C-alpha cells in the first residue's frame, strides 16, 4: 500500500517543470500563495451566491485538487529557489485560513443545514492553522 508520504515526492516531481518555468518567468512563492487564497475566496463567493444550485458545490473538491497543487508549487518555489521568508510563512497560513473559511462557510446556505456545525468546522480549520503557526513560536520561547 502506498502512503501519502510516498506520493508527495512523485507529485512534486510532476510539478517541477512547471515550477521551474514559473521561477524563470519571475513568479514568486508569495504570488502563488495569494493566488490560491484569492481564487478560493472567489470560488466560495460564487458558491455562496448561487447556493440554491447544489451542483456548484462540486466545484469545491475540484478546486481543492488545484489548490493542493498550488500549495505544493509555492512551497517548492520557496524552498528550491531561496524565496523563504517570515512574511511568506505568515502569508501562507493567512491565505489558508481565508481559503478554508471561504470554502466551508457556503455549506451553511444549503437548506436544512444548521449553521452551528458549519461554524464549528470553520473554527476548527482556523484553529488548526493557528496551531501550525503558533506551535513553532511557542516552542522557540
């Protein structure tokens, strides 16, 4: 059986030519991070605006696959091309919180779905991102 940890290097190897082209064209890791956050926000707003059309919710898993690739690309650009920065680390977490929230909250607009569980899941997603940011900071003090 193949684990996710075995798939990650293969996935990154598939993305490596694209990452090289992006770097050659002057694209930065932070630009990719912001792009992923902004498009996630737009997808969430589109779905929220037309939530009565339940088929639109199928956009979420499709976008999540693209977002996963963008997250890998921004990480590869940062690590492999010396673009790591404190701003980039915070920007990455902030955009993840915005993206997660934008993609979860529209579920509250589905008829007969209670707002409380959707808000709880959103808060848990936010807290998990903050734990990722604060964990290393707490350990460093």
